[in-house]
C-alpha cells in the first residue's frame, strides 16, 4: 500500500509544478506586453517633446 501512496504523492507534486510553470508563462508574457507598452509611451512622449523644441 505504501508504494502506491508514494507514486500518488509524486504525481501530485509533478502536476502542481507543471501548473505553476504554465501559469508563470502567462504572467511573463503579460509582463512583457506591459513593458513594451511602457516603452512605446516613453518613445511617443520623447517624440512629442523633441518636435515641440
């Protein structure tokens, strides 16, 4: 009976790890989009200031 519990526990740990990794991918992609949007905003502001001088 004990070996089955070990296998079940290892499977649960593996699935939990996979879930964390997959959710981290979505978070990283979202963070990249946010940084990109901020970069575009800074570039646009710099262009407005540059053209105003």
